């Protein structure tokens, strides 16, 4: 018999829908790749619940970061790897960063969630000791000028809709942004 007629099919978008609507052209490809590598290693550190992670270990992984960045198309990955190292070291040295990556009664990293309308990928989902649920997004945004606090406040406003959508999809949650390059936190 003849084969059936072909069917047009397109997979649903996989997460990060709200982020894709936010303008990133100013950041450049290298910054995007740095963010991807930082997210991957923050996930790994969280999965290890911080066990065995310190500044020395992060520094020893610099060749891995350079190799990963090079594979992603960063031609001279040294400076980009410096940013990855700084982000991870800052997070490990920061009390809030350690809290985010440490053990919790309920914790997930890169948590995929699909609603009837869309899909999400939540960088860190956790329930603290008091039973409060948190959705946290890691932002590797960098600010090199004065007034870092104003920059972090601006970023909180910029990403408010994204965090609100995550929280709504979960039926409610506290919201937070963590900036590894600045050891910055906005809730």
C-alpha cells in the first residue's frame, strides 16, 4: 500500500518563553555563553548540595570552563572563563548564594514545568525550612559602572513578569533573582 500523507508537526517551545521576549542583543554572544556555563555549574554545585565545593576547586576547573566556552564558539575563552570563575567563587563565598545552592527540604535545579499555555525552566526551585516555596532565577548580568544597587533594582523590574509567571504556574511562590557576578539578591 502507499504510505500515508505526511503530517505537519511542530514541537511546543521548551521553556524560557518569557526570557526570549526580553532584549539580549546588548549582551553579546559571549555573555550568553558565559551565562549558560555558569548556570550549568550552579546546577552541578546545587546537586552536590555544596559538598566539596570551594574556591580552589572552582579555580582547578578553569580549563573545563575554557573548553566548554570554546565548544560554544568563544574563540578566546580566557576572559570569559574568568567571568565563570568569578561568578562561581562569588556564589560560594556569599551567604545567600550558599543558601540557594545548599540542601533544602525540597529543591530542584533547572526545573521544567509545563502548563496548558506554555513551558518554563526555573533555575532554582526550593522550599525553605519555614515551608515557603521560592522560585529563583540566576542572572549573569554584569554592571561595570557606579551604583550597582540601582542596576540590581532595575533588573528586578525587568524580570518581574518572568518571575511572576513562574510563581503563578506553581500556584504561588516567593520570587528571587540572584546575580553571581555581584553576589546580588533581589526578592
